[in-house]
């Protein structure tokens, strides 16, 4: 993943770009940014809440901005069953 140059707004939806099996998350899962972390000389980090379709929190990882992207009009929601 490259260094992110795009600022992501607090409380905006984002899409995960990579699998995070330790969190039970897959690339293309959508979450909401709930915190930003700015450290001089480092890539901006974000805490992102990921939910199931019933509104239950699945995971809240802190990730570098390069792991995330903003949704576009070409994106469509999908569903996958997690066992």
C-alpha cells in the first residue's frame, strides 16, 4: 500500500482495500471513520467502525489511510455470510 495523500473526513464512509483476517474483515468491506490520528512524519491513521447489517459493531481497527478509499458512484453494496 502506498502512502495516502487524500484526507478522509471524520464520520465518512470508507472502503477497505485489503483483507484483515485477524479482524474478520475482507477487502471491499465498508466502515465509518470515527477518529483520525496525525503524527508528524507518518501517514495519517484512522479508526474505522465496521458493522453488520443489523448495526452491531464487528471491528474497530486503526488503519493507515492507504488501506482505505472513499466510495464512488460505481460502488454497489454486497452481502457475504461470515461463519
